[in-house]
């Protein structure tokens, strides 16, 4: 039960702020003993609570400010903070935290301020005076009007490069309102003045960015890129750099660290000779809360869903309901804060060989993107490689990069003044521990991949092989899927599922004509196969023929309205054609179908997405259209 301890009040108390009550909560009463005199001398009323403290005890005392000490050893204080946040008590009661862990400042984004120890008493008095002068915050905030939106748009573009327009204003609003509640802002203009004034001195901009730039990521995301690294890019770069035995990799926009750690594991597992080189893996982000998570190296199972068992067994250990990354991998990566639009880029003295900047520039306007790409090219060596997200392109932005296609993905190489990059000697076959996801079988006609089975040999269990191929395809294990589809087509050339599946593999490699050939063969056997029409639609969309893609996606859904990804793909095409209402309708249809699916099972033809991830994506896209929907039954651990 919480114990209320009377504060020792000094003899003289100025009557400047006597109606402002500060409630101090600390485990050993040290904070109460230290600060009671300071605060009462400044004219504030002070009460103290000794642990354990329940949230209802805080509510019953109705303080104007909660001053909470969070020791380094885990305790009930963190749980109290979580409860207060969930119950939105902080809307009426701002929170100041004191702690010996200054890195918590960018994790506790719902508190007014975090004061590191030893305590800066002048800063504390400034905090309390600022809060006492601001009055009570409203219980809720309205939507931004055009004037407020323009105000924050211009500020964020100027100081961070992030761009929010009317379509994604709701995402901006949510982030703004969390910080507005924390600092007791009366309205958007009030918070803008606070943000502008304390942008650097209280690092308010960095705190706000921590609420605007968090996105889903996971280990070995975009397997096609890691396939290219393993089979093509890293062998070439190693051969080029062998004389000086140096390798520089930069993950720009690393979020919570899954990308650079994936690179570190791949290097350690498949290129161990590099451990004796001058090897540097730099990872930067604008979100300090994400960087703190990255340095800790503890991850939930959802972020490991595309990670091969070899990596899981060697480099992770269970730690409660999470997994702790091995120290040898964490030590390979150096993390740092960097705003790509306003910060100084690293590397001119020793340019980078590989730069990953995936799903970062989707936040930027075209001119900002040009500026960032120009700066990236300045620190990338000629012949080095730049990896972007699948939705990002350098088309019409830079002419000194050439697009490189490998397997199911593409990336960019900075053109070198010298003729051709060094070609490595043939690499031996990967050892048995190579993750099966890291390979994609060559695109040869499936039915000619192997000679017919000898007479008298027992026929394989085709049904079992098809189940295995389908599962491998869903997990993006393309090598196994291709091999199994080949077996099916050798024994059953008119197997519709194998024809369509192999067609998808070919389309994934960019071999659209060949993929259409397999698609037509499948439709010749079964002209009511919805997956075949979906494949045709996907190919037409990839060929930038949206009207034809629209026809094929509609045919797919006429045959089977329960397929999730065709609905989502249809929304994408409608959006491209400028048909907003139809795009919104298909996003809503996608959300309704997701409610029926198991939360932990990948969605067919989604590239390994599970329902919570696609649910979040649909809601973000609806928010860009200014639409919202009630939260569905799809669970998410984000």
C-alpha cells in the first residue's frame, strides 16, 4: 500500500505558486529529502509517496505534476509509468522523470522531461515553472486545420526533410498530440512555439521525430537483396578491396537495428575472412528511441520471422519472451544519430562500399530526395552499391547510377570512371549451413530441369511435394519452391498449381514473358483458376500497364472474393489511376478479410507478411486518404 510521507517545509515559503502541487514518488525517499526544500522554497506544494505506488493513488491525490525517480535496477516505477500512459493520466498530470539512465529520454516520449543524475536543480525549477505557467491541457485536441498543417509541414521539411501532406496528416496529428499532452500544450500553435523554442536545448525535435518515423522492420527483410549480397555483390567487393583489406558498410535509416545486424550475421557466417580486415558497419537513424532499442539487441519473435534457423541457433539466445543477440554480432555494428537532411555525412576520407537507405526517402519530397541521394553518392566509392526500398527509385533523379538486376531484386551501382568493376573468381558452392531463403534456383524450364525418372522407380508423392513447395514459396524460400515445382511438372506437366507457382518465381525474377507463358499454360488446363489471373494482373502492373492489371485483378476476385492480396493489389492500381474512392473501398475490404486470418501465419502471395503487418499498412494508407476505421481483431505486437 502506498505511504504518504509529509514533506519537511522550510520556514519561509514565497507565495508565488502555492496552488501548484508536486507529487514526488521514489523508492528510498532520497528524492523527497533532496527536493522538498528546493520546491517549497520556490512556492510549490510538495507531497511524497513511497513505493509501491498504484496509479489510482496518483489519481486520488490529483497532483499538478508527478516527479518520478526511475532507478537503474528494474522496479515498479517503470510499470507505474506504463499504467499512467495507458490510462492517459498524463493528460491531466504531466510527468518529470529523474534517472541515472539518460538514454531513457528518447524512450519515455510521453513524459515532459527526463533529468539525468546528478540532478540539475536549475533545469528542474525551469521545468516546474514552465508547467505551472501553462495551465491545464485540454482533454482532447481537434484535427489540424490547413494553417496548422502548413506550419508543421514547413518546419519539418526544413529541419528534418520529412514531408507530411493532407493524405497522411492523421499520422502527423497522432505524433504531435502525444507530445502536446506530454508538454501540456493548449493547442497546435502553442506546441509549435514550444517546439521551435526548445528544438535543440530540450531536443524536442528529436523527441517528436521518435513518434513520426517508427516503421515495421525485421531481420533479413527483402531477401532478394541478401541473395544478391551473398552471391554477387560481396564477392565482387571483396575482390576489389583485397589489396587494402578494408570494407565499409553504412545502414542509413537503420531503425531498431535489424538491417545492420542482418548484414553483420551474413558477413560473419559466409565471409569469415573479413573479420581480419578493417571492417566497419555503421548504422544511423534520426530516431533516438529506435537507436536505443538497436544497441540493446533484444527482439521479439515477430522481427525474427524471416530469419533462418542457423542464425537463430548461433546468434540468439532466449531471454523471457524475447531473444538476445550475441555480443559478437552487436560489437560489429556502430550506431549513431544522424539526420540525413541536416547532418554531416560520414565517410569522405574512406568512402563506403555499400550503402543501405531502404524505405527512408519515402518520407521525402523529390527535391529533398535529390539532395540526399547527391550526398550519398559523394560518400560512396565509384563502383559501390546503393540499396533502396522496393518502392523507391532513382529514375529521373540521378544519371551516375546504373540499375542492377539480380534474382528477384534490384539495386544501384555508382558508375566508376574505370571500365568495369573487378570480376571475382567463381565462388565455390555455399556450405550446407547457407540459409535456404538466401537462394533462388535458376530460371530454367521446370520440366527439363532433370531427366525423366528411370523406369520402375517409385513415383514421388506429388501431393506432399506440392504442399512443401507452397509452404516454401510462402516463406520466400525460392530455391526449395523452384526445385519442388520442377519435380511436379516433370511428373505432371499440367499441374496447375505448379505452373502458377513457377510463373510467380519467373515474374519475381523479372522474366515476365516466360512467366506469362506458364500462366497461359495453367489457364489452358483450368480457365477458372483465380491465382493464374492474379499472376497476370501482377505482371501487367509490374509492366506499368495499370488498366490491364485492373481487368485481371477483377477477374481474380470474381472467382474468389476471399483472397486478401488481390484486394490490396486492386487498391494499389486504383490509387495509381487516381480513383480514390475505389482504392479506399479495397483497402477496407482487405482489412475485413484480415480479421479472419490467424495473426501469425503468412498471407499467401504477400512476400511473407503476417496479418498484423498488412493491417497496419492498410491503416497507414487509409490515413493518407484522411480515412480511419475501428481497430479490427487482427493482433499486433508492435
